[in-house]
C-alpha cells in the first residue's frame, strides 16, 4: 500500500472510466502514466442508492466492480483514498434490517437516531426546526414500520435509502471499529463523508456543532490510529470550517477554490483568488470539480453576494432549460432565518467555463500551482461537457457531471490538443521537486496578473498568468542556471481571441 504523496490524485467512480476496477487500472496505465499518482475511488461497496453512498456493508467490493484484490492491485501503483459514511447507513444494511425485524430487542436499536427521543418534548418546536441545517425542504426524518407493527420516525438527512446513525451509541462505535479497521488495511487515507452532520444536538443547527463535532472526530479516528491511516473530512460549508480543521492538523478540502477561480476567469480579476491563497490551509487537497457539483456556500466572505451571484447566474444559465427534466432536486439548503439558497451548481467545470479551452487550461494550471495536493475529478481530467442525455434519462441534477466513459471514449478524448498540454504540465507537477518546498505568491494583482513561485533548495518553478487574456508561462530553474520556459499557452489564447 503506497503512502500519501504530494502528487496529483484522481477522483472517480469504480465504473466511470471503463466498466469496473480492472478497466480503471487499464485506463490509468494506458493513458495517464505520470499524470495521476493517487486515486480516490468513490464508494465501491454494495449499495442501495445515491450512486454508492447508501452502503449496505463494507465487507466486500461490489462484484460488479471487482474484488479486494483489484483494490490492492491499484493500491500498489497509486496511493488510495476510500469513503466511509460516518453519518449514515443504508436501510438495506444488516444492522437496520435487524432493527426492523426485532424491534426493541435488536442490539442495533440505539444505533439509529429516533426523532421523538431526540427532542425533549418528542417533537421540535417551530424555532428548533427552523434552526436545523437541512438538505431537503421537509423535515430530516423518515417513518418506518417495524415488523412488530410499531411505526418509528428516524433521522434521515439525505436520501430515501439512507438513515442516520448515532456516533455515541456503543453499537455504532463497534460498527465504526469493524469497518474502518478493514478499510485501513487497504488505503492510507479515508474520507469521512457527511462528517459535519453527525454532530447532532438539540437547540442547534445539528451541523458542525462544537465541541461535540470534535468528539465525533475522536470516535471515528480511534480505529484508524493503530493503522497509521489518515482522515479527510468532507465538509461543504463556509471556508472558516476548513480553517478550524486545519488548525488541528487535519487534512482538509479546498472547496473555495472552484468558485474563486470561476470568478477570476469571468471578471479578469485575481485579487480575490490571491487573498485566499495567502490564508488558505497548506495541508489540503485542492479541487475544481467533484461528483456532487461546484460548491457555492464555501466562498461566502471571500466573495460578496453580488460576486457569487455573477458566477451562479452564468453557470446556471447553461442548464436553465433543463430544469423540466430534474425529478430529484439537489443543491438546495435551508438555514435558520434564511430563505432556501443554492448549495452547489450542477455543471462540469469545462461547461461552467463555456467549453473555452484556454480558460479551462489556465484554471487547471493554477490549481496545480495552488497550495495543497491537486485532486482532479475524472470528468475534469477529460474536460467533459455537461451530459444532457444522462440528466434527461436519470432526472438527477448531479448526473450532468457524472458521464461514464468507455475505454474507447477515453482513448479518443485524450487526443485533444489542450488535454495533451495539460497532461504534460501535470507530469511536470508530479516530478518537480520545487513543489515540496515553500510557496511565494505575488501580491500584485493589477490587470488580472497572477504570479506563483515554488522553491525547495536550489529548485524553483514560477507560474505567470494573465486572467484577462488567458496567457500563461511556466518557467523552471536550478540555482543560478538560466531559467527555462517549459510551457505557455499563447497558441490557445490566440485561438480563443480569433
């Protein structure tokens, strides 16, 4: 099992680059040698919904994808990350089925968060309900009828196939111990999905509630510590939460970068982006796109409301005429004292930039130079456009950014000239020693300029970019040697102007 390194990580479903894990490895070795050094494989376990995130059990790999040997094989070539749903389980799981069948006699009864027992008066007051951080407009619960005929109301934050669990219950902690211990044998990094929702407390938003959230973290980390496995919490919310996590030495995601990059490229301004790079965590994974969407809530305070709306309106305009096909709405969140607001934008990053090659290449290059380890979503790796047909067929907004590529499609797509240049720069990012050193960010942001230099010992590399024209130049040097210009995109910029 390879350890985490400061090299580019891919994030993909097990069946999105080919049809299974063997195809994924074939695609990686055939087209992305030196381009990708780590792989985050989204949930590859038996699941009853939410494209893998309603995990039935972690004992086996879904047979449609392969088996544990396939995971081990990939882990010998790439450092791996896997998901663990710390907040919920599938309603098809053994634990939940046992509770439905045996009722109060089930050893798993207390594993689930009973709505009426959670609230002191059996139900929340209107004020308490309004305070909740919700991912759907109705209350975050679902009713189930047990085999003994009793109807119970259980906490259900997300989708119909999932039910929340109580991290403080001994049965849940045994569940964590068993499953996290297994995962830690195969991967050096585990992502705690929906981590902030597990800290539930009456009278609060039940989202990243302090100090309880740190207790949840300690509980989840306990099974990992003896294996030396690290943890990355998945938290889509204001950037200040990431700063809190980073202060305690944990890996975090840079979910603010995607919106800041779009704003910079849409306006020709780099001051907002540079401000964030000055203060953002250094121990982080950077993103531009993910399987969920482009986060909006993460940048509140880094961009003002007008700036956020400018980006939202342009990206949303790309899919405005597709709303009629969306049967399973997502991307809305409700907070105390606020109206419903957009949580994430549903678009590929390439389509968010209007399929403009020069802008897209610059966005990726800046991501490669930003503080942190770059994580590239598989659709982004192939500069995929919005998958309109998938959206129409599935009715799920997020499917617009979840196209499954055949091996033949991948072989064709990687020939795109812009992508060939991107892959060459990604290989440079993985092999250049300077990126393991210190970063220096040019504070002059006039006229859309951006300058970033990395240095380690005698090795250094500099990116100079112009967000107005999309032009950039990457130079490299050792000590006092005359620097080499390795990459630039003048040709793409000229094509865009024409």
